[in-house]
């Protein structure tokens, strides 16, 4: 929500050529996945990648982002940022 309430709202006003998506892997607890799917339906800016969230699988998430950019968004440029603390 912090991103949606900060820079994302200005990006939507200034440029129709920019698409913001949040890529999220599945959680080990089904209750979390149920809530995530509700958020997907409500906001429409989340893409769930079909595997469990784990650091060793971060490369698969990057591949999913690239596939989405090419196949769904038909874009030439991608910006990826993480919200993980250092």
C-alpha cells in the first residue's frame, strides 16, 4: 500500500505508458494465499507466480517478470525493485 499511496499514484497521472505490477509468490500458509487472492481481485495490479516464496527461487520470479513484460505487457523496458530490507 505504501507504493500505491506514494510514487505509484503520480506515475498513473503523468504517464499512461507505464504499468506497475507486484509479483508475489505463494505463501506456505493457505490463509495468506486466500487473502492475497482477494487483494489481486480488488487492486488488479498483482501477479501471483505459481510457486512457493523462497529466496532460492528468486531467479524464477525474475523470469516470470520478464515473461510478463514481453508476453502480456508487450514492453521493451522493465524496472524491477524489491521491498526487502537489507
